[in-house]
C-alpha cells in the first residue's frame, strides 16, 4: 500500500513539474516575443534558406537616379520641389537594363538573394500597375515592366527573389488623409504624410488601403516573391495599416514567403539599418548597409567603403547569426557603377575562398573565448575563427573542451600546428588552444581558420578555480 501511495505521489509530482516547465516555457517565449516586438509566431522552417544565405544584394533603382539625388526624401525634405523631382520621369530610360548581368554579378559576389525596390516612398512603380498611372511603364521612356525580368534573371541564376515595397506612398492622393494614430501627430506635420488639419478623413484612408492591397496583389501575382522587404510602416500604427491582414493576405497566397520586420510587429525577421549591432538580435536577422552613404545612385557620393571594411562587417554579422544585405544604386540606364561592381567582385573573391565558413553556418562563440568573429558548422563540429587584423604572435582560443582533430586554413589545403597550454583538468578547465598562424598564411582581407573537433562543441564557461589538493 505504502509503495502504491508513493508511486501515485511521484506521478502527481512529475505531472506538476511538467506543467510548471510548460508554463515557464510559455511565459519565456511570450517575453521573447514582446522583447523582439514581434506579434507573430514565425515558421522557422520557411526561414531556413534565409538563415543559410548570409549575403543578399539590395538594389535601390528608381527615377531618383536620373538627377542622382536622394530617393524620395529629397522632395519630402524640400531639397527639390515635388514637380521637379517628378521631371526625372522623362529621363528614366533603363536603356542598358540587363538583369541577367546583375544576377551574374550578384552570384559572383557570393549573394544568395537580392531585393529590388519595386516602389519607393515616391510611389513610382517599376511594374505596370493598373492601380495608378505612376509607373515607369506609363510615365517614362523605359516603357516596360522591370520587375518580371529581374525575378526571372535571379531565378535563372538560382538566387532567391526579394522585393522592396514601401507601404507609405507620398504620391497617392488619398495617403495623407489620417494622422499617425487616432490623434494628430504633434511633431510631424509634413504634408506628404499627414492632413494639414486636425480632421482625419477615414474614407480616403480606406481608399488608400484598398490601393495598397491591390498593388501588393499585383506584385505577388506577377513574381511571387520569396521575400518581401517592406519599408515605411512607421507613419501609421499597426491598427491603421491593419497589418495582420496584410500578413495574412500575403501568406495565404504564398505560405513560404518571408516578410521583413517593417510590418509593425507582423514580420518574420529583424532588419537593423546601417549600424552593426553589438549583440545579434534573436533568430534570423539582416543588416542592410550601403556601399557609399546612399541607397540610390548619387552623383556626389564618393564616400565608398573599402572592400576590407565590408568583409569585416560581413564577418561580424554572420558571427552573430545574421545576414548582410549590401546595397547598390544603379544609374538610370540600369548599369551598376564601376566602383560598386569592383566591390562586389572583390567581395566575391573572398566569399568563394571562405564559403565553408559562411553559408549554412550558425552563430559562433559567445564573447570572451576568441577576440574576433566566429561561426560554427550546423553540427557544431567545426569552429571557424576570423582574423580581422594581423596577429602578432600565436593566436589563442579559450575554453574548448573538445579534442581538436586538426586545424585548417580555410580555402587552402594547409593545416596549422597547435598546442594546448595550461588548463586545470581537475576542475574540467581546458587548456588554452594556441595556434601558429604564419604571416604567409594570411589572406589580404580577413583570414579564416577551421578547427575540426571530435564532437559537437563543448565549452567551458566557468570562472576558474583554485587547486584544492596537491
Ligand atoms: C530607410 C529609408 C529608405 C531606404 C531604406 C533602406 O527606411 O527611408 O530611403 O530605402 O531605409 O533600408
């Protein structure tokens, strides 16, 4: 009897513990979602290609390349009048537009996807929209849809197709009809964004939402993007956009499509812009960054980042589990400048040589084990260490408990000699791994070594300890 009672007590305790664990988990995931600002659960399976892809190319192509001025913002910020800005329509020829060439170059750079501006905040559509006349098809000498050949070229080159789309539209007559939220926004009264009176016109706003949805449907039917890169959600609340409806609409027609975060909380992944994060956001994420200081082609912008800087930044992103979406700004004729082409080609030299450390890798070591970026193979049996600078002496990696099988110089057939130094076996503290990286082994940009382990990475994360017995 006693044993029976004990058994039932154990059963009850186990059930209680299970319930407790489940409750803690639900609470934890809720906290996580609130922290990331996400209002949705993301299908991790569909994110797989994205997390593996690591490098994408962003393309800001539009009429702003005619004068070589800032995309949309130039008229919004009154640097040019709206009418003068729109005069660029007459000069947009796309006369040398060759997306096959683009795709070839992106592939050579090592990108696995690209994102093209189908419509920026200026409202000029790069496809033949039936919802308005403001398209390069109806209003420019280019006279044709530019997004379908882009999607085809990318797919011909086995690249995933991303489409940038600005929710807000500073040209649509019904757009500036409501304020941001139910009340008048006190600090922003820009006429392109907001009505100039306290009154909101909800009917016109509904009219705009219809237009917004209809354009999205057109693009969706035309090219079925693998990824939607939204922008400009900030000007209205999620409720005003009825953003959950947008998510539902796009996913119901194409369940595997990926949505970036500029969906007022209804997106799939985070998109920090220009500034490299210190800690990578949770889950898949992507840093978008310009090569010079501008998204689109700008005549006066020669502030080009060096290839080395771009490779370092890229290494940093993948080390924290993220992607880099590197931006190019083609000229109005559709050609990518010589400078930006060169950057992509040189980046390609590096990504090709180091591909095993890049694609399909996962975020690397936590801070403190190695002073540089690191990635891990998915099975965690190979650790990749990236050297941004020229090492002065042997390089060291701390806290690796596993047996090291061999250390290789990635992209070559060379192996490196190594030894363990110190450690306190009685406390389970592994010795420091000391690797000889000879100067002639260094890559002209970032050097990468691969540490092959006998099993999945096992790290010592403790505080050390004193010798208790001699
Ligand atoms: C910003 C800008 C826009 C640019 C985008 C790229 O949101 O409004 O001009 O296209 O960043 O991330």
